[in-house]
C-alpha cells in the first residue's frame, strides 16, 4: 500500500469507523430486512465505506469494504446467518458492492493525496516568497543602517581628517541612530519568528494604558507636538501584556509618522465601549486602499510596496500578531478627511 498523507490519528479513527459503524447499523437494518431489499442495504453500507475513507484514508476504507461485505452476506442474503448465497442476483450485488466500494475508496484516497499535494505546493510557494522577501530585506534594509553606522565609525577613526567636536558629535549621533534602527529591525525579525513559531511568552495582567503609551513614545524618541494625545488619565486598566502592547503601539505610531504629511502630527486617542478599551492611532497620510488592507499585515509587505519606505515591512504584521497574542484585535479604518486609523481593542480588566 502506498504511503498515505493521512495522519496516524486520523487513520486510527478511520479503522475504528471501519469496524464499528457496519456493526452499529445491524440492530437497525436486521429487523427491516424483510422490508428493504439488498440494494438498499448495499447503499447504506457503501455510505459507511465512504465515511471510513474520508476519515482514515485508503486502509480503513478497504477494511470497511471487507467487513461490510461479510455482514451483508451473513445477515442480508438468504439463507441468513450463513456465507452461502442462494440467488445469483445477490452474488452479483455483493460483487458489485465490493468493486464499487473499492473504486470509491481509491478515488477518495486520490482526492486526499491531490489536496495534500496542492496544500504543500501552496505552503512551499509561500515559504519561497518569504525567503525571497527576507533575502531582499537582509540585502537592503539591514545592510543600509549597518553601512551607515560603519561609515560614521570609520570617519571617527580616520587619522587623515581632523574633526571638530561638533562634527565628531554628529558622527556619533548618526552611528547611534543607525545602530538603534538596526537593533529595532532585528528585534522585529526575532519577535515575528517567535510569533510564527508560537513561542512568544505572553503575560496578561491589568495594565494602565496611559503608561504603556508614554513608554512607547519614549522608546521612539517622539518629539514634542509630533503626536497629539487624547487619552484620559482615568481610563480603566486593560488585560494585556504591557511589554507586548508597548511594542505594538510603538510600531503603529512609527508607521503613522512615516506616512503622515509634514506638519500633520499623528493622533493617539482612547475610549471605552462595551467592556473594551479602543486605542486608535490616527494619521492623515495617503491611507491604504480597502483591497490592500489585509496584505499590509503580512510580513515584508509595505503600503504600495515602495522602496522608499524604511524598515522591513514588519511593523504592522508584528503589531497585529502581538495584539492577537494578547486576545485583542487590530483593525484598520479610514480617517475622516483622509488617512488611516489603526484601532486596537482590548478587554477592560474585570469586565466579563
């Protein structure tokens, strides 16, 4: 028998169905054998063979064929409770049942294999796309800050040029900024890999949203008036992981600032509705077309796929993954007057 794509657990269930289901219908069909002809009994047992094939694959289906044929012969062909068959028509019916049930089992197995092969091909294609995107990201987005930081450090170490204190400070600031950017990109890559592997630790507890927002803005080094806050200090606590929520908010704010037009600060607002706190990060940038909104939550995807946008295209994907891991939701909406609004919804601490 060829190797099957059905899991061992499904095969075990399939063998159970193959043995038990033909026996379980006997108490129902035997009292009716004087009212139903053999063709009706054959049709019922053929359905059971198909069920065994769908559950467990070819092996359980063939076992179901053997068990069903034996029970049909023993209980539903005269003389009853013997393996003799007194009518040639019944012999033909049993032979036809075995042939049709065997072919149906084989066809179900072929369909299962083709579906598994198609799913594997789709998964392989997705892995190839992810690998290509990762290589592109490593080749450009990671090397770019590394190259800039190296150039700044090389300039500081150069003995051919005498640098003024101001120039030295600017080079150090540039190197520090590029290394911070590189560290952020690497952190996003690591967190995304942990999310996809399902090994990112999540510690849910009552969390003050205003403290999380303040730390997120501090981590970004947001300048005064670059973000407008509309968060009440008496906002109820939410059930969340403070560290993960801070990363999600920081990524959303960074994305909003990246696409917001100059002089138009992003807005962070929050309110309570139906036992949940809604935190909105609002920008007045170009927005995202409705058809593209789910695609930008995929890793290594940027709005518009432009090469001018900085980063790996992981910010929104990571933000949604972190929010989902905490049991919340992250959804995009249109901003009134143009732009994009990202809304995080989390349950209020103590709310049912």
